[in-house]
C-alpha cells in the first residue's frame, strides 16, 4: 500500500480533511511533549504538597491565586507588545529558564519545606499558563468546524503525554531524582516551540482561512488592549462570564475531591517515593482511560451531539457520584470518582471548553481566555479550598461536603449545557456561511 494511501486512511481515522493532517499531528505532538514534561513533575508536586502539610493546602492554593493575580497582567502586557507569532516563545522560554533554576536549587536544598511550597505554587502556575497558551494557539489556528473534528485527537496528545510522564517519573525518580526530571521537562518544553512554528506557518499560509470562518487579526501584530483588557473583556461579555462560572464550578468539584485524595494518600503512604509512585499509578490509569475516550468517543460525539453534550455529561456523573459518596463514604468510591472526573475532564470537558473559544476574536482567545484559565480557575481553587477546610474544621465530615459537591456539579452541568448550545449555534452559522460562500 502506498504512503499516500496510508496518509489518506489516517486522515479519515482522525476526521481530518485535505491539508489538515500535518497541523493536526503537530498539535498532537505539541501536547504530547508538553504533558509528558508536566506529568513527570506532577507526582513530585503532589508529594511536595504533602511535605508542606496537608492541613496547609488551602494556603498553597491561596498563594497560587495571588501569584496568578500578578502574573496575568504581565502576560497581557507582554501580549500587547510582542507579535502573536512570538508570544509563546517568550512565555515558554521564561518557564524553561525557571525549570533550569529549580534544577540547581534542588541539588542543594532537596528536603527544604519552604522550597517544596515554592515549587508547589510555581508548578501550579506553570501548568495553567502553558496549557492555557497552548489551547489559545489551537483556537487561533483552527476554526470552529475544524475544532469539533480535530480537538479530540489533539487532546489525545495530552493523554499520551499523561501516560508517558508518570511512567517516566516512576521509573526515573530513583535514578535521576527530582532535578533530573525537571531538566528533562525543560527539554520537552523547548521541543514544543518547533511544533508551534509549524502550526503558525500553516495558519499563515491560509490553512484556517476557509470561507465563512471568523476573521482574525494578523499574528504578526501584538494584541490590542492593556494589561487588564482580558479581565474587562470577561466582565463585559455574558458569554465569557458564563465560561468563567463554568470554570469556577469545575475547580470547586475538583478541589473537594483533591483534598480528600491528599488526606487519604498521606495516611496510607508516608514517604515521598511511595507517594510519587501512587500518584504516578493514578495518573497512568486516568490518562489511559482519557486516551481511549478521545480516540474513539469524543471526536464522534462532538459533531453529532454538539459541544453541549461534552460539557454536561461529566458534571451529571459527578453529581451522581457525590450523592453516592454522601450515602456510602469510602476510599474505593472516592478514588473511582476522582478517576472518572479526571478522565471526563481530559476527554470531554477540556476539548469542549476549548471549542467555546474557537469562534471568538484573537484578544478573547489569548487575553480573556488566559484570565479565565488562570486567575478565575485559581480563585475557584482558593475559595473551594477554604470552604472544604471550614467544613472539615466544623466536623461535618465527608457527607456534607459530598452534598455541597453534588449541588455544585448539578449547576456546573446546567451551565455547560447552556454554553455548549451557544457554541453549537455559532458553529452552525459559520458552516452555513461557508456553504453559501462556496456556492457563490
């Protein structure tokens, strides 16, 4: 069978059309590199959060939120001065230098509690920033119709990276140590910049310029606005405010589960190496499930049932799971609920959430999106972290927290359905315009 025939079959399998296979593969590989590096470091972050004290997690979440408050205006300021074509180079270059600095510091202070806290906060900021900017790039490169077909496959690169990362972390932690894993993550972060250039080159050659697609600003120009324009854009737009509310509820559900997970792991696995291994094992299970869903389910659901289905099904499952946890609390059910939540987020919620930005202008895709993905998300983390700690201090137990979580999940699902319906309507209008333009 010829190479052309293989490529044609691969394009059909990925829902890619003429000229879309190369950028889709580049997007897949970009997330593969990004998430392999991050998920090598994630188990280290979780163990350092425990080392800093499970009872102090709400303080770490608050510190992360405060750092985000300072970092987002700096990002907006940078995006107003650097051409969009080079913006990711600056952001990823900055974080790569940070990783190299941590490599040196951890060699001298491997057991410092304060260094563990600093690293926990830093990597929480790092994760949201690099992932948010990567998805901004995808929403910039692909239009709404392409996003529905290709984002599931592109997100599968994150799941493959999520499989490789914790596996490498578990295998190499004794050989390379935390510093060696950080150095390897910095190399992978650098590799994403090569893939980014290929994607922007395809975009510049008219790859996303289908008739009917929303017009976008030239990537060779900086974004308009000031350091606070992303926040102001969110406050002015009911649609963006809805996305912000969706993210807050997502963070609330995730934080309630995360605190319980940290407490139980600290009780059952006292040393850092065993904690890294158990977190790595959970990550492998989650990423395997997410990958299978992305390859065989998500890409088929989105074109047929729309974005609304992607954004509503997981919250509904979480609501049912929380009610079950309230009736029969236990580690097995909690672990199952945590795994289902994370698989659903990676396979359905995250691709669906990114599809919401595809029809928007460049400033919304970068500045407003970054504000929502970082400041709003971490604000939700911080508020829900304090709420969970207050419930624990009041001695209400897991039952009340589970009921609160079920209510939040139900509201989360309703908001997701409404936002998805608006995105589906926008995509339908864009497709009709494309058909009309093609016939003209």
